[in-house]
């Protein structure tokens, strides 16, 4: 299986790819560049935020819930207008949002982290129908937030720990029940687990920062397949396309010296691979 560039824009820190099921469009962010990108076919546009933004969930065909460095924001894709719904560590100038995803109940999970990845600088929160609760802290680099297709568990990681955690969820409202346990332990690897997504069959697809790949794992934690990319820092996968069988992956240039960038000139681009698997549609956010 060979991935190809979907978009050749060299993001400093590509993140948060989202296939919008109503628009048939892929959206993603360059966190450091403070930009949202969108592409469908030959049509492509971007929006420049005033602050860093990292992840989004779709509300309807026109509106997104966007996590920025200070807020949960309602963003209109048609007018590019925005409205702050509530703050997100707005009183802490040292942190920003990072990885996030909508859950099966219409909530939205988002992790924060220090702008310079300071140890224990962040946390993971859930926005649910206007309420925000902190779920886990401290977290150094929040990542891999995703939900299995049965809605039974959520996964997340602190990339610095190398451990992907698995959390049981209430079937009534989606809040965590009990304590999480370790699903995958990469603490002895030279790379770190980054963004992740579950596919429709329950396989876990994890972008692995520093490994130039996405690893795909079954429920027991066994590696099923590995997909390589021509960029060391793969950051987050997403399934999309009309039948959700195209695997997208954002990458980053951040942390690569000139020699590494010369060796991997496609770093920061967003890639795609058709027929990699079959994803589940991203869940709709309910305000």
C-alpha cells in the first residue's frame, strides 16, 4: 500500500483531519500556522485564525465546533464568522488545544498541552451540551482521542508516557465510568503515539510521531498492519471519501532539522491512501 499526497501544503504542524459527511470535504489544521484548510476535489480554501486551532467536530453542513487555544468556538464555514461558546483554559496563556474528536453522544473531547510541550502542562476535557468537565490531568501531550464503533470505550494517550489508555463509557450519556486501563504500551519505543481513530470494524489506527507510519491494532493490542509515509512525523489519521475507505493522514515539519527536511521534503503535507480500510462516519456534535 502506497500513500500519495492529498494536499501538498507544507504544514508546520498538521493536525485534526475531519471528513465532513454532509459536505464531502476534508478539513484539517496547521496548529502553528493558525489555519484551517478544506479540500474537496479541485476546490480548496483556507481560513486564518487569530490564535492556534487544532480540532473540530461538525454540527451541521455549515457549522463546526472548533477547539482553539482559548475556547470552544462555533465557526460558520459559509461566512467564516465565529462565536465563543465557552472558554478552554482561557486564563492560561501557556497552553493550547491539541487532539480532539466528537463522541457518539454528541459531546466533544479535547486535550490541551503546553505550547512548548511542558511536562504535565495540559489536560483532557469533554464539552457536552454546554457543560465542560475536566476528565484527566495532568497530561503533557494529549493525543489519540477516539471512540470504538460500539460506543463502549474511548481511547486517549499522553504521548510522552507512550501508553494508550482505554476508558469505559456510560451508555446513557457518554461520561467515563471507572478508571482507564492500558490498551497499548509504546513506552519503550523511540517514537510516540499521536492521533488515532477507530474504523468501522473496531480496529485502532494510530499515527506514530517519529516513526513515519500509521499502525493498525486489533482489540487485543496486536499489530494488524503498518502503513508507511514519506514524512517522519505522522500526526493524525481520518477516514473519508464517499464510502469512507480512503485513509487520510496529516504530518508535520515541526521538530525536523534542515537535514531531515532535505531527506523528507514532503513533511507537513497531508496524505491519502485509498482502500486502506473502512472508517466510521465522524459523530455529529450536539450543542
